C-alpha cells in the first residue's frame, strides 16, 4: 500500500529502529514510546486489521512474539508487559496496517488496582 506508513517502514523509505526482522514479520520501536521499549510487531504483508489477517500470517506473527518479549525483558528489565491490538478507529486504531503493541511496564499499578 503506497500510502501506508508501516509499508513505508518495511520498504525502508521511512526510518525505524528495528528489533526483529524475518521474511514475514518486522518489530520496531513505536515512535511515541508509551513506556521505555514500546514496540510494534507487524506482518510485512499489508492487512488492515485482525478481520483480514490470514491464519498463516497470524500464526507466524504470534510465534515470534515470545522471543521479542524476552529480548525486551532482557534489555529493559520491565516488571510487566502488555500486548495490545486496536482494530478499527472506534477501538483507537490510527494506522491501518495490522500491528500488535508490546508495552513494557515498570512498577505501575495494574489495570485492576
Ligand atoms: P494504533 O493507534 O493504530 O494502535 O497504533 C499506531 C502506532 O503507530 C502509534 O502508537 C504511533 O505512535 C505509531 N506510529 C505512527 N507513525 C509512526 C512512525 O512513523 N514510526 C513509528 N515507529 N511508529 C509510528
Ligand atoms: Zn501497510
């Protein structure tokens, strides 16, 4: 998709700080770090949201997340980690290329107090 920011990150026309890359998946730091180490994991094929994501793409994408999570844990030593995926603008999606946020947490109160 020529007008997609994340496709441009994949093709290198927009720079990013990459943590992990293979032939199907890219992980890079979010430009606005909610917390230190905030990372986005994306498929290299353009799919808008979870509703369009082929099972094979989802399977591979999720299979690499534990390794990325462990790399973040080793590097930043967070005390917790949230995975977040927004689908549709009413759910807060702003970039319409499927992505999963990995948000390390550092001793902050949990969602349930
Ligand atoms: P969403 O709100 O769609 O779930 O998340 C999109 C994320 O993409 C946001 O957290 C935003 O900071 C990030 N983002 C938007 N543009 C860029 C960019 O050019 N580079 C990087 N690294 N992240 C971006
Ligand atoms: Zn895209």
